C-alpha cells in the first residue's frame, strides 16, 4: 500500500501569512518547523533552488519529522527547452541530485515543469530529460497549456513510470500513466475539492502515490487543513 494522499502548499515562505497562519512574533527561520507540524507536505518551488545552500538543506531536515514529505520542483533550467549543451545539462542534474541526496528519506517525487510555450513538445527532448532524471524517484511532468498530449508522449511517460501533472481547475480528470501524480489547485470552494480527492484516490489505487498542492497562498493553509480532513474521512 502506498502512503496516503499528500496535501500541501507550494512553498512555505509566504510573507502574507505573517500575523495570520504564522504568528507575528515567529522568526522567519522557524517557519518550516511550524508549517510541518500542521501541514504534512510541501511542494518546493523551482526558484527556491536559486539560493538554497547545503546548510539550508540540513536545517530543513532538522525542522521536520520522519513523516513529513517534500515534492521538489526541479530548477527552472531543467525544463527549459532552449537550454543548449545536453551533456552539460546532464552534469548539472547529477549535481542537483547529489545536493538533495540527504533529503531522500523525505522525498516523494520530482515535478518537471516545462517552460516552453511550443505547442509541439519533442518526445526526443523529453526522453533525454527522463533518462537523466532516472534515479529511482518518480517524475511528474507539468506541460504548458496547449501542449499536445500524443499517444507517443503518454507511452514515453509510461515507460519511465512518469505522470502528467493534473490541474483540476482546468482539466476534468488526470491522465493515466505514472507512479506519482501531482495535482495543482488554485483557489477553490470546498465542495468541488471532495470530487478532486475522490478522483485522486481512484487514480492512486493500491500502489501509486499522489499529492494535491495549493498554489495560491491565500487561503491555502485553511484549504489544506480542511481537505486533509476530507481525505481522512474518505480513507484516501
């Protein structure tokens, strides 16, 4: 059996949460510790990697417990189709994977966000990225809106155990392939979220994982806590 559905927020460092979700007197360096005791998973934004050091990652480990989970958005350059020099890119992704190695016990998946606005994404390009990222951690791919999801592309994802990111605000249901599904939600009423949780539970079955992450800081903490209750009642 897989873990329960992960429910969290994209990032935990939102200044608008100060004097709200975070007490006004809470030091900024204590935010992850506080967050992790209430919301049990987080999607780390790609831009976070522009400033994170090894010391920062060690502090994250100190701030969480063994049941907390991270899903990592890969650095923005990973999904940039315009970046030249594939061998250099392979070296860079290996360096990234080595940097986050100590986080592995708490990692559930990578999220590869494709920055290109091209309507036809090269399967050769995507296959190269999936091959380089193949280190045993599931990959979920967030395609730009308007990308054509061909049968060949879905077969490629399935061959690597990769999934397509699901945006319930814009798409009726998740695509089938993959080992771990990332669903991204903006603001929402609670009623439709029950249906989203049910769909993710059906997709997960008995042997797959999924995470539902809210992307709009306000009112994400309240929604995450309420949806966790829904998921527990539905046994998802």
